[in-house]
DNA sequence: CAGTATCCCGCTGGATACTG
DNA sequence: CAGTATCCAGCGGGATACTG
């Protein structure tokens, strides 16, 4: 059984789970948000450094994703008055509450990749 | 700290985490896949019943999502030779490995909704 | 460095209607 | 019931170029 219920699962409990997951996905949607948060786990980073961490994200998209994360209070933007200007992006304490989600995704993704690789190995080679 | 590392986190470990999460998101992407899986947690369901569980999903989209989940071996489609035909969709054991992800999303989504509701309460009412 | 400005393509996914 | 067919809007998101 996937989700452990204290009591026998009712249709209402199931619906509540579905809606809770939809709420979560609503703010974590898209290709980049969760990887981006992970990129900031080890401490604040600059715009360009995040771009490097995420490999092939374009500045437009990164900018938009960072704004989204700011609006949802996952990320704080800090500007330093240097020349040229320095900007740091830092996770908020609220972002830390995403820990279990990210860890579960990381663990599963690792296993999943392994599974794919192994199934490829046992298949006839397609040329 | 969001993700617990056995040793001091290196840039490589961070990159590995990012890629693992990206792998996971690749097969779980979109608005419906995870809610759909939850809808099947309590046992196999028929097409129409899934549609009802997910409220406003259209048959076209549901059909496509189910095919995607079948391809990734999360769901098995079983046809029964009744009149009219009966089709059941059932989770595979592999879908069960998603348990921690879904539970983490459910728990976080529940808290998050609560947080939003509370912050709304303390704000001036916008008319 | 830290972004913005344009352009644009493809996919997601909704509306509606129809079929075996 | 269990879908498919068509049509279509929106936007996620990439490419490229440019700015303070």
C-alpha cells in the first residue's frame, strides 16, 4: 500500500490526498523549480552560478523561476552595492520544509535511473 | 539543512541530486500524473470512476495520462469481456515505490494550504 | 555580472462533439 | 461505458541579442 492510513481509507480521505498533492504541485510545477531549490541548498548563490549549476537554463527562464520562488517565499533575493552589483539568492526557512519532498524525489530518481539503465542492458540493441 | 549528507556536501553531490530529481520529474511531470496515481491507491478503478475522482479532467487528457503511466509501468490496463466492455486500471508494484514521494507531497500540501489560509486571514481584505 | 527584450515553437491541456 | 476526433488557447521554455 502506497500511503499509510490510520483508519480504513475512505473516498473522502483519498480526495483530500489528491487535493493536497495538487496544492503542492501548483507551487512546485515546471521543469526547474525543485532542481533550482536544490542548487541553493548548500548556501546562497549568484545568478550566474545558479545558471552554471543548472547547466542549460537560459537567463530569461531562470529569472522567471527565481521570481516565482520569491513570490512563494522559498527564496530571498539580496542585492549588494558593489561594482558591478552583486546579487545573492538564498533559501528561506520555508524552503527547508520542502526537504522530505526533495529527498524522496532524489532517492527515487536515483533508483529509477538505475532501473532504466539495467532494462536497457537486457534488451536487444536497436540500431 | 534540507538534504542530509553523510559527508560534507560537494558540488558533485549537489549536481547528482539535481539530476536525480530531474529524472524523477521527467516521468512524473504535468498536472495530473501524481494525483491520478493517488486516485488508484485504494484499488483498481474504471475510466469513468477515475474521471469522477479527479473532478474536471477531460477524457482526452485522462486517456493520454493513463497511457503515459502505462508506458512507465506505473499502471496496468485490464479489459474484461463484458457488455459493454469493462476496463480497470490498476497500480503496479513499481508504482508503490512512489509512496514516499506522494506522502511527502501530501503532507506538505496540507500544511501549505493551511499556511495560505492563515496568511489570508491576517491580510486586509481586498475588494 | 545580472539580468531584459524579442521571437517563436511545441506541448499541455481544456471544450465540445462524436463512436463502438 | 470507454474512449477518439477536432479545434484551439495559453504558456512553458528555448535561441539569440542586447542593456545598465
